[in-house]
């Protein structure tokens, strides 16, 4: 537009370079929770959309993690991102095992259940796996790639697959400061911290 | 930068259009006096089959967006309106998990209608024809996958950019007409 002056451009550049220079910005960096608070270090918050009480201790033996892009899924490989999330979620020391969809498929085959449980490509099949194989929790992280104000948003959803009920939905909005930030502090750690808070509220044994 | 009179007028008009522009996918109430959704436009009916709709009025399946769910609930004809996640939960609640494999494809939706309960499936279709994009609303009998009703509106251009006043609300009004014509119990102004 006509109204973007050099002044506002330089202001934007100044803010952007400050963000880049400051030491706290990291992208998919191996980080541990702060031993004092038990939370991942970030100054960003997240928006909790759904929070339902549930007995999660009975299902903590296995967590299924799935990462997908909303839009543009053909162009982006989610395997590295999934591996990163699994590595970070292991540091919670709450879930006994954390699987990808492929790990779960292999585990079902190795337990001789492949006749009962077919392709895990839809929610009902995952629900059947929880019923016939063993109870678990299902965590999805959705990355919004569609152009628009929600681009870059991350949404974490914790689902009880036996009922397909959504227990926890949390969103991180990196655009809230007017700058698209994709650092761990802006879009990943706030989601983990919300999950840690949820486990604290619903688990008896979790520290 | 100095602008001549015409440029100023064009900029002023553009701002006016931006300020009073149409809404997109906004769930709204029906008008109290007419019972229709607020719009001056009408949709074209492509296909309309005479049937007794009351045999299906217990359940409607809509796509996974808040707009379709909200608008179908506002029509107030179906006892229950669910999206795919809702249908999956109904299947689990009714212990049909071992009989119905998936509802993520057409054979699966058909199986759910036969095993669980017959329902109507409302879906949107987009079509490019004569260099124009058309948005269609289709009502499908899930037990036979037969189209009962199809109506359409156009964006007027090659771009599939649709809005409520010209596209979504007229289509919803045509669905209201179809339901009231084919249901002995439903009337729009109630």
C-alpha cells in the first residue's frame, strides 16, 4: 500500500534482527525442562481451547504421536519434526513408551494382531487398535500452512482413542507479536508446557 | 505523490467496497419474518427428487467445518447434526466399532448408514464450467449414495472465491425450500 513508510519498514527490521540476535531463539534445538519449574524455558504462552478431566494414568504406557501439516502436506516431510517432538516429549518422563504411527503398526504386527487391526489411516482404526491391542493416548500436532492470519499456528490435541474424545486442545499463535516466529520458544515449548500442566492436573503419580 | 481526481475516486470507492464487503462462512440466524437466511440472491436448482424426507430426519452428516454444522443446526429439521468426528463418536458409543471400518471414504459412509442408522449427507462441490467456478450444495441419501438434491451458485469468475450473500446463504435457502417441499412436518416460518 501507499502508507508503508520507510520508518515502519526500519522498525520492522529492527525488531526482526533483535529477535534473530537474541540468544533465546532456537529452532528444533534439544532442550531440557528447567529443573526448578519442570517446564520448558519460554516467555510465550498458549491458548487452551479444550481441557477435560480424565484418568490418563491408566493409558500412560503408550503415547502415539502424529504430526501433520494443514495444507501443503505433499511438500513437507514431517518425519524429522515428529522425531524432534518425540525426543522432547520423552523428557517429561511420564509416558512409558512413545510411538509414531509406523512404530504402532509394527508393534501390532509383532503381536500377531494384523488380522484384527487394519490400516491405521483413520480415527476409527486407531480407536480399534486401542480397544484390541492396548489402551494408549493419541497426541497430534497440527501445523497450519494455509496462507492467512493463522499461518504458522501450531495446535496440540490429546485424544483418548477409546472414545475419540478430545481431552486437551492447545494452540500457539506465533503471529501474536506481528512477526512470524517459528522458534521453539514461540511455537513448541508453550504446547509442551500446557501438556505438562494438564498431566499435573490429571495424574496422581506425576511429579 | 499527487493524485488526479479519478485516482482519488477509485481509491475512495475501493475503501467503500472493502468496508461494506460480504462475509464468508459466517454462521447466522434465519430472519424472523421470512424464515430464510438474509440474502437477495437465489440459487439454481440442478436436481430435485420428490421423496418423503421424514424417514431420514434423525441424523445429518456435514463436512468438518463449523459453518456447515452451525447452519444445519439453525435449519432445525434434523434431530442430530454431526460432522465426521461426531459420527465416529456415535459409532463408538453404539458399539459398532468392529462392524464399521472407517467413515473416511464413500464405502465406509455407506456402511455406517446401513449398519448404524440411515442419514442424509450434506456436502459441497466445486466445479469449473464455461470459464466460471460453480459452488454446489448436494444432499445425498447415505444408504444408496443417490443425490436427492443439488443446487448451485457461481462466483462469476474463474476463481473459486465464494461468499455468504451470493453463494452460501442462497444455497442454504434452496435447501430450506427443498426440505419444506418434501417433508410433511417441516415449515420454514416456524
